[in-house]
C-alpha cells in the first residue's frame, strides 16, 4: 500500500500480532539525585537543622543550641560530674551545625562528592558509625591543639576530611578504577603504603595538607565566611579516615 507521496508503507500482514513495545528499565529513567540514602539523610539532617536555626528558632534559642551542641575545649577543664552531659554528645553533635549558609553549602557539596563513594562501599550503618568516630577524632585533635580555650566549633568539615582520607584508600588511581570496571566489584582497599605510592593519592594529600597549613597561618578559605577555621579538626578527621577506613570496610578481612 502506498501513501499520497507515492512511497510504500510497510504494514503487518493481516492477523499478525503487533510487536510489543520494549520494556522500560530503571536505567531509562535515572534518578534525579544519584546519591546513596545515607548521604541524602545526612544532607537532609544538616540542612533541616540549619533551616530551623535560621528561620524558626529565636536568637536566644540559637545561642543555647550553639553552647549545648557545639564543641568547646574549655568544657573539659571542669569536672564532668558538675556539668550537663553536653561533654558527652558535643564531640558528635557539633558536626551537624553550621554557622552560615555559605558554610553549609560548601560542606554539603563536599559531603556529596566524597561521602557518596565511601557510603556506597561501606554501607549505611557503617557510614553512620564512621561519621560518629571521625567526628570524635576531629574534635579530639582540635581539643588537644586548643586545650582550655573557650572557642566553639561547629560544622561537618572534620567528617568530610575523614571521607576524603578514606577515599584515598580506594577511589583514586587508574589501576583501581580499571579493576572495578572489569570485575564489577568494589576495588580492593589499598594498604597505607600502596596508597602513598600512588601518584594521584600523593598529589591529592600534598595539596590538601598545604591548603590546611595555609589555613593554619591565616589564609582565608572559601566557604568559611568570617569565622576561624578549625584546620586541626580537618587533619584529625583526615588521619582517621586514611588510616582507619579498613576497620569499617566490609571488603577488608583485616586492617591494613
């Protein structure tokens, strides 16, 4: 049969069933936010807390939140039995607070970038435990460097630094990416020596350390606003992530 232009149209023979339309798979409709649930939950939590502080809480309430949930080294100079239990939860709760929208946005971007590969590798529950431990490690080094000072630290930068350190053990280096693509599995966790011998990892660590040394000497950092930056907490978190990821890694039989 031909149409008006004279070209022939192919029609199925009478009685033949039309071919079914191809099934649509999940890959045809990729998710808008391709982030693990753990990262989405963390982002929702820190953003939700900031929204409450910025739009709902009064100034007096925000001051109370900062004192009761921000981390301060001076708290540990006093007998723990003579104060509230804030000394117990502030080494973790400070990581959920942010002092400005710029601070929040900057940390959220880095959390999505480096938290995603770590969370996918170790799983949601281990990611939660990793967040708690790395937050405590970052606060511990900050307290050691600033012992007795009445400073107040907030922000997830120490945890994000730990995620960066952890990513150095498996996410960098061409050899690791090729192995993952060919095997369809997570790349093997590099030992500390293997990671340091990888040129990509070395360059990343050197640049990261130089940036924090510059911060220690007073160079302002994007995303910090006018507040001082706890560079020591960054280093504490990074060291925890780099040296201790194997304790959280389900693909490692023993720490390297």
